[in-house]
């Protein structure tokens, strides 16, 4: 029973958006400028699990000179492969491949059907089985990409990232050691992680120990008004800061934006403030790309001082390990 509570908490990120019927909105495009990115979509099937795994792959517009660093991106509950496009587009423009994976047991299809059954569908999407399946979705998608497009990705430069329930999924892939799991969910190919609005591990015995098992460099992003509020569950930015502190990454950074909201990190425009929303998105996509470039390519993130100076007016807190 406790595990069910854990995964409801983990999924709570976009449960908070259910009243808003959270849907992806296309990110605004640069006027007149040709895009520096492109994308491809694939509808894969994991035959072993008989589970669909749709993906969208963002790539640089120009053919790369060599293998690209890769980011595996996991959406929040009720999302899809087309969400968080502003992050995928920016990463691709900066020389990354960004593979956005859709989790069919907790994707945007939850919003369809009988409204009276919505709460039940959301609760079902938060079950232990779905949380585990999401981690396997990412592993399968990575396997497929490496097999179908050999040479595209540098296997020494792979990171995982996600928002809300997707951050929960990313914690598992990055090494969080959940007691009682029948098999490890961590993927040794993951060399870095980005956790946006990561929910606390409620329901896990010794959550600090589980988080301490994460050893890859990690970037944690939240906002002072990053609050999850659903019946029976409340989570604040303070808990995301505590999760940062408990994570065992020897190299880690924390970004706390002033104001904002939980859904400000999605493609939704206007949430968290009409003026603040695009500024927080701009700062978020920049810090994700710069952090991963530093970890995967440079071996240092000292250059992030420049990022923090550029966006100082947005920041409530900026911290290193």
C-alpha cells in the first residue's frame, strides 16, 4: 500500500494540472529565423511487454559531424512525446539529440473519456507497475535508437531528464535505489541527470538512502511557487530542495526560480505569470543545455556562473553541492 502512495506522490506533479486539463502548446518560434533543429517521430512497440513506445527525436538541423550527446526526456502525467518542445528544440540547436518518450499508461489519453472516472484514471496511472514501466520505456527507447541509427549517438554522453512524474522516472534511471524492486531500474549508460520539479519519495522506507545511491552529476530545477496540490497530497518547493540535498551526486546544482508554478516548466504559456513564464522557460532551457555540455563534454560546470549572472533577477536560490 505504501508503494501506491509513493507513486501517486511521484505522479502528483501534473495531477496538480488536471483541473487545467494540461495540454501541450506549441512553443513560440523565432520570427524569420530558420530553425536550428528538426525532429522525427517513431511509433515503436516493445514486443516483450506488448507496450507501445511513441517517441519524438529532436536533432540539429544540419547533419552532425560526429556522434551526438543524447538526452532521454520523460514527460509528466498526462503528457506526450510532443511536450516540453522548448527544451527539445533548444537542446537540438545546441548540438544534442533529445529523445522525448511517451508513456502510454500515463500519457495525454488520461484526459479523454468519462470525466467522472478521471480521478480513477489518474490514480491508476500512478501505480507501482506504471512507474516501473516508464523506466523500462526509456531503456527500450534508448536500445531502439542505438540499434536503428548506429553512430548517431555517443554512448559515452547520455543523460536523462524529466519533469514531475518524469523526474520521478529519471530518478529511477539515474540510480535511485528503491527497496523491494525485483530488478535494478538504473541504466549504467546514463552519465548525468536533470530533475525538474522532482516529487519527494513518499512511501519509500529510508528515502534519503534511496536518493544517496544516485552518483551521476545532477541538475535540480524548481520554483518558489512550484506547488502540487491534490486531494490527500500536498508538495512544495521545499521538498524538492530537500530531495536535492539528499541526492548522492558528487557534482550537483540547484536552481530555484522566484515565483513561477508547477506547470511553468511545461509548454503551457502564461502559467506562473504572463511575463515570468517565457523568461523562466528561456533560463531553464539554457541551464539544462549548459549543465549537460559541462558534464558530458568539459568535465566542469564552472561556466554556469555566467548563466546565473545573466538570469540573476529570476533566481531565488542557486546552489552547488
